[in-house]
């Protein structure tokens, strides 16, 4: 991730070369080389995954490069651990603390998965109400099965559950539903990760939170926040609360935000934005071509 962007745009490469000391050693090497055992180790591996760190490092590098080129953001938002990078980019927390938290989150989350195996599945072709009914049916005999997020415009969503409930969950879905198990190990954004969330909350309690230069929209409640106290209270909720992504987008649209720039690798968020009001747009930065097009669009057509 990020190799092509770094080679095509030196500003991205420079940003990746000045990672804070709290970042894992050789992180840039893992990012460019794609070492599978480092990005996605087995749950019982003695080494936590660096996937979340890599994603945050690239997101911040792309955001920094765009801002250095003259693109001034009005707000920041993130989905899942992407919310940590949104806090850091906005200036609510120091970047070193962002990486420190993500490393601890990965370590604790891995422990969570070993102590109580769980998983996430993406479901296509059903409504949020049908997803909720399937979750309740699967958990009726005990255990946890919860809706993690819903993207109703695509009739898709994600559920998190104890590993032993997958068969019951699938059986409770309509026949037309398509189900794909997510690559991530563990039911993030459910009550199964409450212990990890409490640990992240303790980290946040001892950290310094500042008033951000731009507001942060938190996906755990779908609201805009600027006060340090409110941001501290929302920080750890990116771990165990459902992701209210559609509500977060709606809040930004109501506040007049009409240009959305995705900074993470791939189209992890863009693919879920199917309908926007006239005048609103979504821009991507995952390839050199998309980055160049986005930069030109944000600079008003000036040559990038």
C-alpha cells in the first residue's frame, strides 16, 4: 500500500518518511513490501498485526500531502480505527499518541480474539431490519451477535458475532442474501470488544486532548465534535460501538460539506456512498491517477 503513490508524488513519500517514533519499526517497509505475516498474522502469533498502523500511516501521509499542496480541509472523519487518524490529522491528539493507541489496540484486540473467538461478516441484499432480526435470532440461544454497521443504500451491512454463531446467523437470513466473512479477525464494534475499549479509554484518560483545528465527525455517534472533553469521551468508542457511517455522512451534508475525499487505501468507504444530493461528490486518492485527479479538482482545476 502506498508504493505507487510515493513514487509518483514525492510529498506522500516524504510524509511517510517522518513517522513518529511511536510507530512500529520498519512500518514503511511492511507497507511497501506487503509482508502478509506482518499485516495479517495468525491470531495466536506472538506479533500483533501492523495492518491498522499501515492504514493510518498512509491515510495521514496522503492527507498531509494534499494539505501541503494547498487543499484546506473543513473537517475530518473516519470509520473504525480511521477515526484515530482523523483525530490526529485534525490536531485533537498528538500523532505519536495515535500510533501508540493503534499498537495497543492491535495487541489487545488480538488477545480479545484468542480469549473469545469472534468474527465479522458482510451481508448483501438485505435491509437493516432483516439484519437486526437475523442477529437477534442467532443470539437467542446465548452469545453475542450484533449489527456493526448498515449501508442501507446498498442493502448491505456488517454483523459481528461469537464464532460459534455464524451458522445460525446465516440460517436466519433470507435466502437471497449473500454473505462474505471479513478478513479481519474479531468482532470489532460489538460488546465483545468492551475490554479492549476500556483499555483504550484508560489511554485516552492519560493523554492530552486539544481543540482541533477542524471539527471531527465521530462515527460512533454520527455527530460533530470540537471540544477536547467531548473528543476524549468519543475516542475509545471507535472500538466497541457500531459504526454509524450513514448518519455521519448525513450530518456532514446537513452542515454544508459536499466534497468528500477518501484517504485510506482502496475504496473502503467510497463504495458505500451510492446516492448524494446534487452538487455533492466523492473523490479518491488510492492510485496515482485518482490522487492527481483529486488534487486538480480540489485546487480548482489548477495543474497539480
